[in-house]
């Protein structure tokens, strides 16, 4: 499987998890045209990469234990990542910035 196809599959898995619309492991695997064991491997790898994936029997869905989503791009251009010092110098404009776990600031979509 090509890397682009794998990334798109991971983006779709992330999207379904954020919506809490996965269903059981079997249902979730069917939605992704994967075997149960294949999807279980992907979910385990996501956890190892830092995705806070959990399963709720009450919701009958996988979900993220913390609010967040997959990083939108895999390549960050030079100058897009702020140092802690640069971030501290932003001042009162911080309410318009969002921070991801990979230290990339961007203008919040809801501002």
C-alpha cells in the first residue's frame, strides 16, 4: 500500500474517532475495509504515537481521551514553528492562536 493511501486511511480513522462514530472493533474495521486484527494493529500504533485512543462500552465507540486531532500536514516549513521565547513574546494575541502537540502555532479556526 502506498504511503499516501496509508495517510488518507489514518486521516479517515482519526475523523471517525473524533466523531465517536466507530462502533465496535468489527464495525470499525468494516468501515475501513480492514480485518479486525489489522485495525487493532493500527489503533495500537496510534497509541504508541501519542494518540489518546480509548474505547467506551457505553458509547460503543472509540474516542480520544483528550480533545485534539491528527496534525493536518506532515511537513512544516522553516519559520512555521515558534520557539518558546518567540511564543512568550506574542503577548495578548495568544487568544487567537492554537497550539498542537508538535509545537506548531496557527490561527484558531473559531476566532
